[in-house]
C-alpha cells in the first residue's frame, strides 16, 4: 500500500518536545531551547533511518480537547523548524487532544498528515473528561481552507473508554466512509489484541492505510509489521516513560527489527 508516496512500510518516531510555555509542567525553558532540543532529537531519529516523525505536545498534559492559542503557536514554530531542517522525513502532527488545531498546524507547516488521536468519531471518557467527535469540525476546516493534508484517525485509542462501543470493523468503516479519514491508527492492550483489531478492520477498509498506534517494542515489532502498514513508537524507545528523551540504542534496535524482512 502506498503511504506518503512510499511503497514500503513506514516507521515513525514520536517527537514530544519539552512542556511548552503556558502549560502546567512548563518551568523556565524558553521556546528557542525547546526547539533546539526537538531538532537534536529529530536528527538522532533521522540518523537511525526512521522514515519520519510525529510531533506531539504530549508533555503539556493535562489538557482539554480544545488547544490553547499558545500551544498552537509554539507547536507551529517547532514543527516548522523541524520541517525546514529535515524535509526528507515524513512528518505528522498530533495536538493533545485537538484534531482541528492539529490540522491547522499541519497545513501551516506543510506536514504530510495529521493524527487525530482523541477523538475523530464517537465519544470517549478520558482523564480530560468526555471527549466528543471532531470529524464534522475537521471536515469544515478542510473545506474552508482547501487543505489537502491527509487525516489519520485513531480507532478506539487505548487509553480512552468508548461510550457505546461498536465492533472495531464497524468503527473503522465509519471513520473512513462517514467521517472521511484518509488513514487509521489502532492498537490494543496486547500484541494479540492489536492483531485481532486489524484483522477485523482490514476487510472493511481494504484500501486504507492502517498504522499501529502504540504498544510496539523491539521484541514484538517484527511480528506486528506483518499486519500493519506502519507504526509510530514512543514509550519503548524512551525506556518506558514518554517524559524521557529517546534512547539512541533502543531506537537503533527498534528500527532494525521493524525493517527486518519477514520470513
């Protein structure tokens, strides 16, 4: 399947900058220093032959569904600097937890896609409360701006509790055929559940790229890449905590396993 102009499967690393000014966990780091650190981390990821990155303001937690103006501004600055320095990398944008803001940032910096993790369709209970579908608002932004940035939507993000949960195949079909997602992310709480999910979804959305959204490790990624068109990784290459910097040795091991030919 062709994803972002590439016929091979795509391996992405999350780039999660230090807490941004205005967020609860921010201390006194200036935006220039935050940008420099994000650029150094991206350089290491590129050096280890990842295909690309997803830039996410994960360290701004806790957040509500509507991003603050300052978060949008700072994420645009960071993503623009990365895009300018590493134009060869596939780039996605993920705003916590605002897909409308994420699409606007992605369009402004010329990103390859936006990931809408919480929440494209349906409703879900999370630490930020009840989050509701943004697919209508995202479609409105696409129409008004003429944006061509592909929208990749999570189907039942693993940390939320869906209200009125449907079978995974039905939810995937709905994302693509009623809400107009261009691609999907999905993952379960185990390797087995992730495989069951994609096996159920794949026949319903045959021509849609499906990425593994979480749970990948250096030990299981080779098996999982048999089923998914791509993967994004964060926790495992950060030694189990997304607040840590990326571990270069773990990144090297992960990409080697992800790119290893299937027997």
